[in-house]
């Protein structure tokens, strides 16, 4: 049911060619291995290296730093990832870190990390959430105290995507606990060479079983001062806020692909499933349910595609990105719930794609800022008009 009837300006021939590359990549590299990755609870490092060779890592970065120069490339990659049924791989988180470094890093930091991230030699993660601080980033407690040429970091993070596999982690810390948001800084931690860094357990979740979501601990962790992103303390909160629009839109884009995946599988199922002298598809209730799901999907698609146009024009404001994240994640969960119901008992089986997706999709309403926070952002924009 591949349907790009919404011909947004960003869907150029070049972008569609990148999408075809991404489609083949997920079909060949991800789909055949997903069962094994779900069982082992994380994706093999070889997938990252293969993605680097295919040009899918950092593809939205400028050409001068080794990227392909177009955020539309990453947008179409995320849609194709969803169309392959993948909600677990942390490629989008990896992309966020690339953009943090490109937007705010010093020339030395860009040269040090971006080539390795683009090739897949390095895997990136973002460590923001703590046991007592989630959406309220100002409430983080992880501290970083300057001692000589190092920052000494103490604290912990949780629910960290790529937490077991990442060897470059962007960690939000408090360099000035009394300064509120202005006391937040971002430290880039190279895990293989940083004393005091410790990975905790790989967390067991109700979905996203192939994602290595982890706890992280920092016990007098010593981070060189040249790993402070941008080289200036107190800029972390603003650095994060400036990139959140793209992050939330990327979540919404993946939801569009995942919703297509769910609807594809369900249409095939109801056409083949015999019931009451015909097929499930022959029943009016089935047709109405599928029509509702298709309408949700197209509304999600048009909103998200329009947001990509706005992003490329430099006009994607926080409220619009929040609306896209809110609508697409809610829409995906509505669609998956309806599709599971049409599968009957089969839909509740973990071996069926729709059952797996039911568990996977739920997290999208939480990560990247909970949907309750998205509603607050939209409401604030209304109050400001």
C-alpha cells in the first residue's frame, strides 16, 4: 500500500532515489535478522556499519562534513524504516547527536566525531532522562564539576536508547546547579576511554525488544574539558531546544511508515481470512474500520510531509512539531489497535507482526517528550497568539 499521493515539494526524484536505497537496505539487512535481534535484546553492530556503507548515517548532514546535505534524505529513510516494520533501531537518536555536533560543536569536535558517526564506526546515544527527571530537563541531578583539565561527573541516567552499544554518548549535566536551565551543559562521553563510566542493566520492556534501552552510571567519571559540546558551559538546554523540532518530527515520520506497515498486513489478512461464508474483508464492519485507519494514515502523512517542507524552509516552529508528534503517535496507536482487533486472536500473538507492533508503538507517545507535554506546547502557542 505504498502511497505517496501527497506530493510534497520535498519529495523530489533525488529524495525518492534515497528512499529506494533505504527500502532495499531494510529489506536486506533488517528484516531477515529482526527475530534474532529481538531475542538478544539489541541490534548487531554490523548493521550500523552496513548503514554507514549505504550512506544512511548522517545523510542529512551538510556535504562539507561528509553528509549528503539534505534533511529530506533522513526523513524518507525514517519513513522507509517504518514501512519495514522497524520501530526499535536507534538510527534517529544517532542522527540527533550528529546534528548536535554539527550545529554546536567546535571545528575540532566536528572533525573528531562526525566522520566516525557517518561511517558507523561510532554509535551515538543521548543521555537526558534520570530516575527523577524526564520531561522536566531542568530537574536533572547529574553533576559535572570542573577539576583541572577534566569534568568530574556523578549521577545516573535511565531509558537510554543505544545505551549498551553506544561508544559516544551526549550526556546532559548540571555544571551550575543554582542556575536552572542556564546551568545545563552537554558533555560528549567516549565510553571506551572514559574512567568512571558504567553501563547498567539492559532494561526489559513491553515492546521495542530489539532496542538496547539501558541504565547508565557515572561514578567520578572523568571527562576531558574538550568534550564539552561547543566549549562553553551553560548552553546545553538551549542546544537541546533548538534541535527538538526535528527530533519530534522524525518520530512522527517513522509513525507514518509504521502505520502503513500495520495497514498493509491487516488488509492482506482480512482478504485471506475466511469468515461467515466469505472473507473478513467482505464484512461492512471490516471495511469501515479499514476506512477509518486509512483516513488517519493520510491525515498523519499530510501533516508530517507539510512539516518537512516547513523544516527545509526554516519555518518549523516548536508548536507545529509538537502537533505532528502528538497527532502521528496517537494516530499510529489508534491504527494499530484497530488492526490488531481485525486479526482476532492471531493479533495477540507475539509471532505476528501486528502483535509486535502493538507493544512497540506505545512508547512513541512517551519518548521525545510525552504527548502531555506536546499538548502544553501547542496550548502555549495558542495563548501567545
